[in-house]
C-alpha cells in the first residue's frame, strides 16, 4: 500500500549478513574506481523488481511536485521524469534502504557511511525519439565531494542501443557545463564557469565507451561525474534511479534552482556541512569487526 511517510534514518550494517555478500565487491569497487561505471547483474531480486513496479505505477498515476516531461511535444513518444518521492512512496524507500543497493554503493564508494540523496524516475514510452544527451549528474545537484554513486535500474528489458552508455574514466574530472536536455540552455552554472562537453559522438574513437544490455533486476552504478547518455527507444523503458553519497559529501547551496531542488534547505544546512538532515537518511553504516 502506498502512503505518506515521515522521513527517518535507516541503518543497515556492513556484516556478512548483508544481501550484497553474494557479489564480488572488491572487483566491482576496483572497476568503479578505474572506469566510473559498473554493471551489477541481479542486484534486485524478482520480488524487489515487482516492488519497484508497484511504486512506479503509483508514481505515474500520482506525479510529484518535481515531475516533468523532457521530450518535445512533437515526439511520437514521451520522456517523463520525477524526483524525490521516497517519502510518499514506500516502495522506493524499501529499495533504497532494504535491498543490496546501499551496501554495494558503500563498497564502490569505499565509504563507511552511506546516505540516500534522492530517487529519480525516468520513463521513456515506446517510440520516444528524444535521446538523453551526454552529461554528468553532479553539476545539477546541491553537493560537493567525491564519494558519490548513481544507480540506474530498468524495469523492462533494455537493449544496448537504448541503454545508458558511459565514457570510461570521465569521473576523474573536470566538472562540465550542465545544460537542459531539450534546449541545451545553461540554466545552472553561468556560461563559461565550467568547461563544455567534448563532442563525444563526433570522435568516438577518442573515448572508451561502456554499454550494457540490461534485464529487470540488473543495474548500472556510476560515479556522479561519469559522462553518460542514452538514445531513444522503440519499446517502453521504465527505470528507477537511486542516488547515494558517502563520507566526504557536503551540502553545496547554489544561487540557482538545482535539479532536483531542495527548497528551504539552505536555511537549515549551511554550505560545507555534512548532509545530516532527515531528507538524506543514513542507509548503511560499516561495523568494525572488533
């Protein structure tokens, strides 16, 4: 049942009982630090995929205040997205707190404490032509720090041509100019404040591109500075993204509306402060063996 929930902290412990114990976390962490993106097959169980489907169905029927359409009206399909719904959709909360995702994110970030930053629903209906252009996630956000991890999990089979693709190693910087997907407008950092994106599609031989076909239950996890993009789709593509941060991430209020926005947060959490706030619950904490 979907209902409103008050924000609270959720702590899982880094013990052998973790559902992430079935994965080779050392190998995944090494690949994540080298490339900035990894695929984790079967991260979510069939029951958790069904849970996500229920949450997404509710979300589509009841969009939140940050919902919007990122495709042109002339597009024969539709690209819908929504943010920050975990407090009213318990299925999202359960996936962010009770699955293997937080522990895997902790291993990838090499963090002792993991906070949940936000959820993001992305649905491309069948025949959507609108691509997701090359971009980094972190410049759109209200945070500074390096221990970051975005998780993207499809609820439908996704062929490689409709899946996310990544520029290996781009998480090492620099920060690049965020722009709107449709009009390529610099709504965030002022023009010239950050370097512009390279022409990746115009010179693909200059980059190592990572790309995986995915099934429901699979997920790709990537650093928030890793350049990524995706094409249009001929079939429906529902995906839920969960964003996690580690020990070194701090609040970075911006003089503009971030995506997603956190209205009023700057009045409660000063610049440079850890994200010690109910909006960003602790979802995993390492436990010393001794």
